[in-house]
């Protein structure tokens, strides 16, 4: 897994020394409350981090979302394999919401997945009431594919994403 950059973010592979900062973000109810798996305790965060470090060899895993200005770790964004699907997810510290950072990171990760990993399709999921996430995924070109109790799933194909003008800019 390599580092990715956007206009305002550096998306780099996590290191074990990032565990404390990652654990603070993962334990925050507001930050993770709309994610399907909810908050995570320290043991779960350590286990997730170890899994991401392993998956980097295959080009997958969550990347540390670092502000270019100041170098602060503010969240994570990446692609993970879940069965046959590649799944996009992110978490962003609440102090950085509503600044366009999440779509900036997600757009770059999607670009990476399609252009560099050669993925044909990427999925994501959230709780039905998470209107902000759903709107952002739709603006990124993802369409609603499955809706069930407690979870909605969106997906986008390589062709659909790369045809969008926003896919070229980050």
C-alpha cells in the first residue's frame, strides 16, 4: 500500500505508533455512531490496526487521514476486502466534519481502487438514518443497491466512477 495525497490530505499507511490517536477516534460515539459496527474499544482498535497492516501487502486497508497543514491524524479512509467485495469506509474526527475532507479522501481512495488496483466495483454501507454519508456517497457516484433493516448499501462501478468529472480532481 502506498501513500496517497489530495489537496489537503495525506493518506498514508498506519503504523503501530498511531494506535493511541486511532483509539481516540474509534472510541468517540459521535464519530463512529453512524458506522454499522459502532464504537470500538482499545482491543478492537488494536486488532483492526493489525489487520490493516497485514492487508497492505495486497493494496487494501485503511489509511491514516493526515492534514497536510499541521500533520495531525484526524481519521482514516480505505478499502477492505469483505468476501468478494471491495468496501470503502472512513471515520473522521467530529472536529473536522463539514469541511469536505471526507469526500476528498473517499474520492482519492476510490480513484486508487479503480485505477491502481483494477477493481471493477466498490461497495459501502451505513445505517439508513445516516443522511450525510448517504448524500456524500451519491455525490461520489455511488448508487443505492441494497436496503435492509439497519443497513443500506451503495456501490459504484469503475466505469461509472471514472466517467464522472469529479473523479479526476481531488
